[in-house]
């Protein structure tokens, strides 16, 4: 009797499972496709790590056909399309990634960068940066284990910075009136300032804020920003170069010559035959001509040229003596053996009084 009851129970259970499967065919199919799709995504991840990009694209597409909600696969697919310079496909992939995971900020960030830098779609980029800025994340901190406070703040700082870059480019490439261009510049400046409120020690933000002020014709503010940038990253040539151009525009030729000489030295370390070095030489020659036109400065010019020549020789000898110049993320860096006085010299900006200085640096 007990065996018979057990048999009946088993039959009822099987019948129940079959009925459930029959009435939930769509659900079961989705779950089956999800498992099968994740297998293809897993194989795609392996190909991606091995840099087998064509294979990764095929496997990701197979997996996403079965399981379209896998936002990680969409994100990796977007990165691959960027590598192949297929930017429209990349934007579609990134948009799918944050469609299925609205909090995937890195996909929004990449979407914005590609929209701005590769396709010139400034409004689309700004829309995504605003989404990052407006998104409120639950901040969680577990000492020594997990902390998303820093990453959330940093995401906003980067989003503000990228917004500034986008508005500045929009001001340069728009066909609208000068008043509208100035409005875009003012928005760029405001965005850079917001970024610096969150992350005050970012060289790129400080430098680009200077560029925006420079374009807008606010030379005092631009000069201050360039000096701040130089202090943050003495061995990056951009701020030295732009400060020299600014000082030349303000007719402070002696100071301009000193800065362009520093910029030229740093550019030489990057590439002795680069077009950047040619531009630096043009600016340097123009500064020399402006100084030389004034009889009052002729003797001073000879002293400046001689002194700067000695300095350049000194820096070059020390760098060669101690070690080679190192490039880190496209910036000039120096190893531990290099004389600290070189960095200190390049990090000085003794022209703050020329810019109506009222801040502490």
C-alpha cells in the first residue's frame, strides 16, 4: 500500500511539473535562453581578454541575441567597436548597456566621450554627463572592505570636467552668434569649477579652466589657472606653453621667454622632431623679436638668452646624467634619481602679481 501511494504521489508531482511547464512555456524559454546566452558571453569574455576581437564580437552578439539584458557584454562590445573606430555601433552598444543598467556610469561616460570627440554630437554627450551628475547613489563604506563614496564623487568630478570640455568645443565649432559662443564658454568655466570643487588637485581640469578663460579673454583668471596647473604638474608642457602665449599677448616678453623655454625643453623630451617643438620655436622667435624691437631691452635680451641657454644645458645634462625621461600617460616624469631642483624650478610661477593675484597658491 505504501509503495502504491508513493507511486501515485510521484505521478501527481510529474503531472504538476508538466502542467507548470506547459502554462509557463514563455518563462522557461526565457530562462533557458538566459543560461545559454550567458555561456556565449562567458566565451566572449575569454576571447576579449585574449584580444581576439572578431571572435569576441561574434560570441557577444550570439549571447546578446539570447540574453539581451547582459549589460556587461554590451559595454565590452562598445569598447571593441571603439577600437575598430566603428563609433556609431559603439554608441549603440553603450546605450544598450545603460538601458539595462541605468547606473552603469562608465557606459554613459564613454558614450559622452565618443559623442564629443569622434562624432561632434555635443548635446548627446552633455545629456549623458548630466545623467551621471544627477544620479544619486547610495553611499556605502565598510572600512578596509568596500567604499563607493570616493568612486561616486570621482565620477561626478569627471562628468563635470567632460561637460566643460564639451561646452568649450561647442563654443569653438558652433555657427551661432558670438554671444551664444560666450554663453557656452561660461558654461564650460562653471563646469570646470564644479569639478575642481570635488577634485581640486586635477591638473587637466585646472589647465582647461585656464584655456576657457584664455579664449574668453579673461587673461587674469587664465594666468592664475595656468600657474595653479604648473604647480600641480611641473613637468607637463601645456600649461608652460599657454602661459608663455598669454604673457606674450600681455607684452610681458621677459617672463614669456622664460616659460616658452621651459615648454620647449619639456617638448624636446617628448619628441625632438615634433611639430610641437616647431610651434614652440615660432613663439620663442616672436617673443625675441618683440623684445629686440625696443632698444631699451637689447642688452637685457642678450643676458636673458645667455642665462636661459645655460639653464637648458644644465637641465639636459642632469637629466642625461641621472636617467632617461619617463613618459607616464603622455606626461613627462622623472625617476627618483633626478635632481629635485629641476622639478622645483619648473614648478615655479613667479608671475602671479601680473594677474591681480588675490588667492593663496
